[in-house]
C-alpha cells in the first residue's frame, strides 16, 4: 500500500493545508489522503471516500464510498515524531534523497506511543486492517476513530474479567451488560466476526486473604466464585465469551513473557534480605512512551493508595529504580503455601513466587490472540494503571503497537458515590434479582439450576439492560429507584405497543394502502437510517432507544386513527423492525402475552391470583352483608335515622372503592398485572411491575474486584 516515490498515504486525517505536515494530521472518520513528506510541496488529495465524514477542516467536501482497507507499518521513530504530537497511525516508508534533501534519512509515521530516539525499519510487522463500519471513542487516542480489525481475521477482543474472590455486584454487571450490547451490535448488526477472550484472575493476594479468612483452599474459593460469576452472566442475558482464560492455566506463558522482557532489558531483579527475588518492569527504560492512556497520571505518578497496595511485594534491599515501576513476579513470602489455603506459589527461573497483577492479562492476551490486538475493554478504573501497564509490557516486548483501540465503561454510582466493595455500598447481582445467595456455603461445589433461579427474581435482568441502554456505555450511570421506574415504563411501552399492533392486525384485513400507510413507511425508512448512524457512531444506544420510542408514538397515532378498515402491513413492518433492533441488543419482547412474561421472568401462579380475588370478594361481601343487616334493622325509623343510614352506606361504598383501588394499584402490579379503569370498562394485561426500594448490601470487604 506504499505511495509513489516521495509520497506517503496518511491514515486517517482531517487537517489539510500547505503548511501542515502529515504527522500533525488529526483523526477523521474513515478518510485517507495522499501527502508528500515535504511541508508545503503538495496539497494532499483524497484516494478513498467514506460515508461518515466529520471534517475538522472546511477545505474539502464530504465524500461517500464503500468500506476501506488500512495498512499500517510499525517501527520506532525519531524525535521529529514526538515534537509533532500526531494522534493516529500512518504508513511509514523510506524517503528518496531528492525528497528529503539528505541521503541517509528515514521518515516513519506511526503512533506516538512508540516513539524513541532511534529508527528501525520493521517491514516484517506490516499488518493490513479493514474497517468494521463503526466509529468509536478510542481511549488511546482520546478521539473518535474508525474501529478496524485485521484483514481475513475476526476482530480480536480482550476483556478484563473478574478477580474471583467475591460475588459480582451491580457495578460489574453494568460493565458486562454494556460490552455485551457492544458485542451484539458488532456481530449481529454490523456483521463483524468477533473473537472475545475474557481473563479470569484466580491467582491474587485478595483471593489468598479471603481463603485464609474462610479457612478453605484458594482453589476451592476461586472455583466457586468463577462458577457463580459465569452463572450470573447467564442470568444477565450476556453472551458467553469465545474463550475464558484463567491465570492458573497460563503460568508457563506468563513466565516466558517475563523472561522476554528481562532479555530485552525492560525488567530487573530486586532481592530482599532473605535472598528472595522479585521482578519489576523498568518504566524508565521504556521512556516517554509510558502514558499512552493517561499521560498526566503516568508522568506525575498519580497512583492511589489501593494501586500502591496492589503493587507491594516483600521488603527489598534496594529501592525500585522508578516509583512507577511495577511487579512482574512477586517472590513467595513465608506464609505462601500453607496447608489451609493450598499451594499459592510456583517455581520460576527467579525462585518461588507468583505473577504480578498486570502481566497476567498481557501474557494471556498475546498467547491466545497474538501480538496485534484490535480491541481491549474494561471498566474506567482499569485505565490506569492496569491497562497502561499492559501497553508498556506488550509494546516493550514486541516493539510495535499492540492494542489499536481501548474502550472503557463509566462507573455505576449509587447515592452520588461509585458503587464498590471498598465503599461497602454495593449490591450483588443476586440480591438485585431477588435470588437467594448461598455462595457463602462453599462446601458443596454443585452447579446451580439457572432456570429454577429465575422464578425467585425480584427484578428482571432485562430491566437492568434497558437502564443500561438508556445511557452511553462510556458514561457514568446513576442507580436510583427513578432509573428502574424509567426502565420499567419503557419496557411496558414496548410491550403494550407489540400487543396493540397484534390486535390491530387481527381486527383489520384490508390490503389497500392509504396515504397514511405510505407516510408511516417513509417514517420507518428515515428511522432506519438514523438508527444505523447512531449504532455505528460509538454505539449510541440512548439515541437508538429514543428513536425507537418516537416510532412507537408515531405508529400508535396511526393505529388510533378513525377509519373503517386499514392495511396492516405497514404497522407489522414497524413492529418487526423495532423487535429486531431490541432483540439484537439483547431485549426480548416476543412473549408479551404469556404468564411467564419478561416483566419478572417468572411464572405467576394461577392459585395466587385466584387467592387475591377470593380475598377481595370476601371483603366486599362481608361489608355488603353488614350494610344490608343494618338497613333491615333500622327500616322503620324517622328521617334523621335515614340520613344516618345514608351516610353509613356512603362510608361502605367508599370502603369498597378503596378496596378496588388497592387491588388495582398494589396487588395486581406486584404480580405483573396492569389494570386500567375507564368509562368503557376495565382492561387488564400483564404489564408493569412495582419497583421495590433497593438497599445496598454491606459486607466487610476492603477491596474491589479487578473489573
């Protein structure tokens, strides 16, 4: 994909001008240009046109064309690269002497995170990428960039999973649901093949501490919480990862990775007073490349107390070379390997110990997905230092850009604070769903019957998913009863719409389209293009949901129009489209009329419904009988007494009406039944569920999971 002599191809850029060098171009959605390496010698011209263009410069119009192919060639570039603050990957090539005015100069345009003082021509590392059709906010470039994948390959995606020492809470659940929606949009809507690997940390200091507290083996505790975690993913309706990678299964690969860093000079040994060896990553050796995700925190060493604790190892004779250096291999201390928790150290070239926090994900990702990663995701709390250190480890070893794109989800907040175990304001997934939690009983490792658990739920996972869809995946989400009420109302609107559309279809049989049908189809086509843009523009699910609800409103007006007979094809087309988009995002609305509706994902007992109606009837009957006996007893009375009897009757009637209202407003909604009174009569349907107040569960834990 090299240009002609003296010419480079830029990937992708948005700033054009006679005085602009290629390496100062900023990211633009899906556009390329031709540009000479000499400033001002030639105005660049476009060679690929793309559908979605958001030009920063107004010098050029917008173009439209099919999906492009990107080719990157990775190498280490000189100081000229750092001075220009370029923000994207570009091709690099050797310039002819006539173009550069020198016979011994090379110019390489690559990501600024891999700049150094020397030049290396790594032509063997050339990788060709194809566009997925989506633009995402890339945490690495801090701009919106096209999401690409390697040609002739699935999109390689590594996602940080849990540290399995405790139950999943709602903060974790929101992260997994959001990335499940992203995955569904990529695979089911955009048609992108996805290979998703999720890392499971089953070797960690927190696991050892919890196992010692409960006096069980580390293996038993980790296996129990891993099994519970995977069950919770099923309960939440999340697709299983393509591959689940456990740290305990990859110790040889982790040790090999550390040896590679040591051989290249990016790791050094520290020995304590008992001659126990730990291995640290040398951030100083890595240089200015450190800070690709969080430059301010990386350069100023803005590390929280929790992050410092995570990196602590046994006392050493010498201090670390740099305060930012982090542990790759932790030497075993005297308490490791005790019989209570089992063996928690492994042999290595440096002695007995266990891997550090960050090296685990780097080694597992590279072992399974290779040394070029298309997408890396996790919670925003992992951006620094975890993901930052992953980049440093991988690019120090491979000497080229490792992960093209990073996506991070926002925190879940409750009462203004981040939901976390360290703040003790968390609610577990099973508490939220109303499922009895027997995870503390770790003596029996039998798997849980997921289907039987669904009958115990207070909330439905679908309602939490709808709440997630109403917020951007990378924005904070504030949990409250109002949020869940909004999600329930949205669910009820869609359910009512599908039911009304089916009823409309049953009552109308005309095949002749009217002007209203034509207009409705025009509205649908407009919504299709709008939603397509929003889904491909950084997975804008809030905008998508609003457009779907707008279409529901428009179609409801169409169905309520006064006419004798109407065609139903247009309404069914809208219904099917809305259902397809919701299903694609993991929201199932098909079983709207079944007793086991997705309102609470449980079967409403017929006996339970009958019991409430029998109790109601008995209450009404008793009050009516009481009033009748009172009237008969006082049938021969004066006018004053009759007035008193009338007042009594009014009181009885008010009491009866109050009972009716209570049945409608409290009893039936608690069973997932919606009852509406009108002048024409009363109608009921399986509908909105009352929202109980959710109290955070308090546990005596002190740290967050690695999520």
